[in-house]
């Protein structure tokens, strides 16, 4: 994608976290500003491409597990640009008529998602902002496609670290939990700094300071434990994304001193 192809209403000079994520994954739906900001982030966290791909693989394993438990509804908040192994593709391998709602506030994400899913009767894309969780959860299109009286899987993957205020991030999770009935599942992944130096942490924050979303922060296992307090946390607990029920045995061993992303899947009892 080049700047001249930017849709109406999109300023290609302002980086987007969704398009930066697409760049990490090796996609082509990004602008020069996105690539420049992403490269700055990669200077402080050179393993970000690996971590991003591991996060997508975690999504696939988590959705497969949850669909296998009979959950038929999935709400993906901050879904990002369509790529391989999207939630609906994974869920529909297990439950062909599972309902999937993607939520994002990036106009390019919405345009791509709606074009991709135009002929899919079980999947919709909704424009809403997680920073306004009540409005998001009350959105008519979400309410029309998700029955909150039935179990639902809510995904917040690589999203809460774009909410710098700890109380605000916890409030988003609390609002989501309030509408989840027993049998529902909460899936979270979150940036984790490990023992990264303060200088490199500042570089990481700075790389996202010019985006439309703003600062990105890191949090540790204690925050994810607080988000899931009172829920049934599925094995293996709070671990790096690549270590959540890993495909390869070597990924089962991990070191929390290393920067990356943490993952947790929890069930409402």
C-alpha cells in the first residue's frame, strides 16, 4: 500500500497500531509512517516479529480450545487487519456456524474486514472503541449478533497495553466480565517488558507516541492475575504467548525476565 492509495479520511502520515502490527507480521497493508514507527520499536525490542507471530498462534490455539468446549460466540475486541488464522477461520473449523464479531476503530481495518467477510453470514465487523467499553458492549450490531445470556469468548489480544492508565485498563476488563455468563471465556495477551532496561522501555513507549492510539505500556503477571481473579484460569496459567499449550516442546520452557507478551485464558465458573 502506498500513501496515494489511502482511503478518504485516513491520514497516512499518522502511524496506526493495526498497520504496525500488520508490518510486524510481514503484511503489505501499511504506510511509510507505520513502517518507520515499527522500526523504532524494533530497535528496542528486536524480537517483536517473533512475538507477534507467536501471539497469532496463541489466538489459534486458544480459539480452538474454547470452541472445542462448546462456546459458539466470539467477540474479538481490537481485531486488527485480517491475516491468516483469523478467529472465524479457526472457530469455524470446530463449529461451522459459530458467531464471530470483530471490533476495531481503525477505518482501514473496517474496510478490509467488511470486504473479506461480505458473504459470511456468521461473521460481522463493528466499529467501536474499547476505551468506551459500555458503548461497545451496548452497540446494536454487537447485541444483534452476540447473545450475552449465552457463553461467549471475549478476546483482548495485544490491546490493553494501549491503555496506559492501570485503572482504565482494569475497568475495560471489568466491564467485559460483567456481561459474561458462566461458561464464558476471557482471552488476554499483553506486552511484557521483563528485565528490559528503562532506556529501552522509553524507546518502546516513544515508538507508539506518534500513533493515533498513543502510548503503549507493559505490564506483568500480577496485572493479568488481577484481571482474571475469581475466574477459572486454564492450564498452564499466565505464561508467554508461545508457551500457552505450545506446539513445540521447546516453547514450554520460558524465562519471564525476557521481554515479550504474556497470555492467559480464563473461564467464568
